[in-house]
C-alpha cells in the first residue's frame, strides 16, 4: 500500500497497489464496522451503491468473513437506485443480489429495496417512509444533531464527473435539505429515473466509505480531496463530509495518480 491511512481534512485516504489489495482492505473495514455496530446496537444498517463497488466487496463472501460476520444482524439499503424492474440489468438491487446477497445468509426481510412498480417520485417517497419507520424502531439510528437517519455505513462510488450516489454536478437535488430520499428523472447517465439519498443523510452517517478505482476518475478525485480552492467546491464528491462520522477513501493507484500526497499526514 503506497499511502496507508494518510489523512487530510477530507478524511482518511487509503491508496492500494492493486484491486485485490483494495478488496481485502475494504472487506476487513466493513467486517470491523459490522462487528462494532452489532456489539453496540444489535444491528448493522448499511447502504450500498451500484457500479463496481459490489464486485469489490466480494471478499466478504469468502472465508473468514462468510462465517465470522453476523449476517443475520445486517439491514441492507441503497444510497441510490435506478427506477427499473428488480431483475433489470441496470438495477443496483440485482447487482448486489447476484454479487453479494445471494452468497451470504442475510435475512430476506432485512433487505430494503425500492418499490419498482411506481414512478420515481413515488418510489422515493415510499423508500423514505420505510426508513422513517425503521428509525422509529431504532433499526436505523438517528443523528444527534438533526432528525436525519444515521446509517452505520454508507458505501459510495464516484463517477469521472465527481458524482456520488445519484447526486450529479450542478443538479438541483444537491441543495435538497428537507427530504431524506429524493428522485431525479434527468440523470446524465442512463437510465434517467433514479432515487437517491440526499447529502444531509449521507453526511449524517456514522461511517462513509468512498471507493474509487481507475485512471478516468483521477482528475475528479484530485478536485474532491486536494486543497484546490474554489474549483472543487461544486463537486458532489467534495460535498461528502460527515458531520460527526468517519470518512475513508479506498483508492487504487491509477485513481490516486493526481493527488497531492504532500497534503497528507500519516
């Protein structure tokens, strides 16, 4: 690992020599957070994203984690989802089911996917309503400083444009402060209709991990992490800044190739 656990005010940055090394570190990190959360609260509420992220979580399906993680205590959510049928190739649910959920003993009723038979707006409202019920019963914690849900871990990827979840640069949903879950019908990437956690929810989490790989993300990552003045301010990935939680970036070397490592302290 080139820079292990280096920090700046943008969180902890972990740069890995290979995708295999990144996957190993990510699985260890998730398993550790799961164990701590189950010990403290009796449950582990985790929100996933799509893209290459689920594949990079694959080591959780292998020894020792497939046996040592307390899967029955996991509650699964999505930080964003495409408003398509659950068996559609673009579905983040399908991606997670095929790559992770079908390979470990997670309780089916603990998997909270969207209602795929309604409009994007209705799906967002419905998803938020479901989360509100689980906050009432403390399956999902509540933030000490707002009424937002406080997920134990939110896992995010990042696009070459610096988007996270389905929060795209310059989009009006970046300014949403009241809703927990909102929707878009004009995603610059297909499919156009999506639901997404809002920034206040992401930034209320106990832990946020952003997983970024590949050279195509290097410039956006530089703007998201380095001290670049006003240039990076409008980038959604730069707006990920947990209020009281911990932020960790899991990077491979190509993605990290434009970072100013002089800004980090071990």
